[in-house]
C-alpha cells in the first residue's frame, strides 16, 4: 500500500534519540551469515524495508531466520537450497549483490540478476567482477551474472580500481574461506565495512588492517557461529543533528560512535552547526544561529563528498536541506552520483533559493522561508532531506512514496512524534 507523510512544521522538537543499527552494515552482515552453517545471532538490526528484503532473499535460498526480540535476528544457513537469486528480490535491493561473495565462498557458484536500489546514478559492478576473477572465479555476464569457482577460490593480491564499499565487502566475504593470503589494496574503510570485518573476525576469520585501505585476509577452513551487535548508523545520527539544528530543537543522541563522526561534525561546523560531545552522547543545543563559515578571504565555501574518511555521499542531500536555513551561500558538490541532486527542485518549490549548476553541483543561499508543499521521495536520503525541510516549513507538507524513506530510517514518523513532531502516516 502506498503511504504518505503529512507534516505540520515550524515547531522545535525536544528529547532523546537512540540511533538505529547501521543499515549499510546490517545488509552485508546478513549476507555474510551464509558463510557458516552454525547459528548466528545479530543484535541492533534496524527494522527497515531494505533489511526485510534481504531477509526475504536469504529465506528464499534456504537460510532459517527468526526474530528474537524487536531488533534481534537469529540466522542459520545449514540448508542452502539454491545459489540462484530471485530476480524480483534482487531488483528491489542494491545490496542483493552482497550475497555473491558469501555464496561463491561457501557453494562455489552464484547466479544473480542486476541489482536494484536507488536511482541516484550509475553504480558499477565491474570492480566486483574483476576482484572475483583475481580470486579464481569465472564470470559470465549478460542480463544476469553467473559466477563460478570450479577449482575453488584462492588468495590473491587485489588492487581495487575504485574504493568501492560493496566490492570491498564482497571480496572480504569471498576471501575469508579462500586458502592462502588475500591482500585488498585501495579498500574502502567506512564504518560499515569495519563492522562487517569485525563480525567476520567474531566468526573466526583472520583479518588485519580493519579501518585502513590495505586489508590482509588469511583464509581459514571454516567459520563458526557467534553473536554480534551492529553499530549505530552514523548517517542517521547526522540526519538527526541536521534536523535538530535547523528546527531549533534540543536533542540528545545517545549510544553514538564519535570516531565515526569526525569529518561529519567538521563539515556541519562549516554550516554553523555546533554540538556538544560527552562520551558517546551528542547534544544538539536549541536555537542555534546558523551561519556559513566562509573560506579564507571571504570566498564561498564548498562542501563535497568523497571516500571515507571524507564527508559521506549519503549526507549531501541532508547538507542541502540544512544549507537552506543557514545564513550565507555555500556550494554542495556531489561527486559520486549524477542523479543525487535532482531532488532540489522540490525544495525550490517549497521556497528554497538553490541554483542547480549541473548534475553534481548546487549553490544554496539561505536562510529561506520554506512553505508546505506536496512532494515525492525519489530515494532514501532525498526523502529524509525533504522530511527535514517539512519540519521547518510553515503550513502542511505532504511527502509521497515514503517507502523510500522507510528503506533506510526505522519507524521515523513514530520516533519524530516522540520528540514532539506533528507527522502522520496515511494511505496515499
């Protein structure tokens, strides 16, 4: 059933936020449960649409999955029925490709259709294919990918042609059971990649270099079961920081990992946001006077994304929404995806002053008085950016296609209502 959010904005919020588990860690960790036939227990699993889709995909190939509490899943892959991934499930989820590495390592073959996900631009799979071939796999590609390792996988030196998060995760999963030493150079090192590596170590994998761009994996004969808690979602935490700052709210965000937020907080400082960090708790003080921090000489500053530890691409949409309420002018330069910024026309319709220079660059002048409008959510992060804008706007904002937001943010309407937001979820 299609649903929409109806938001009556223009009022500050207050209260405590407990961040959900990291979406981009949960998905590869769920896929990695295929690497052992023993029971795995995962805590702090976010209740979001993408996780439900991944669980359905795993169930379809024979993994037993049951809930043991609101955010705990118990999985056992002791009866894998097939190594062909359902095209419909694959088409709903970009992360469906993450089962390729575990199935290749465990069963020696996998067939998967082109993955789905957000339409924010072209997302290459070449890096995955090249890496699998370096490990000894054979790949036939067309409308689907058939990947086989008829002689088994073997350790290899792999230099990724881009620091792809999902390719790094797929290689990690494929390599942990491959005899010999695998070295991944130009590896991604985002917090969710680190979480996956820590999870694999919990199951008995031998991995060095976690958190760096060079990772070494000594293949083992088998992995055992275990229990693991998924870390907090730094993208969600940053979304709440931005939301709190521009609505004048007094928010306390608990159970964070401040080490995952260093570049995010530095970048938000350039938009005038200040926070108070006390251990693992972050407070967003109310009624902040948000002003763009100009570059030396008074030049208009630029906020751009990049590979970790740079500012995450998933937060450029949030930064755009924040900039609409900040005194001054700033350029947002989204380097990674050519469709990510196309949602800004919806903010312009709400009253934002934004010039979209090209698919990758937008110039925002603020603050702007925003007004409620009817808008649609094209992807997870743009949907959250429009939700944030709706909480600032005067009048009523209606956001359609909220399933996109639900893909990445757990029960976001319920949690915002607990903070005092006037937001309803109704049938569209």
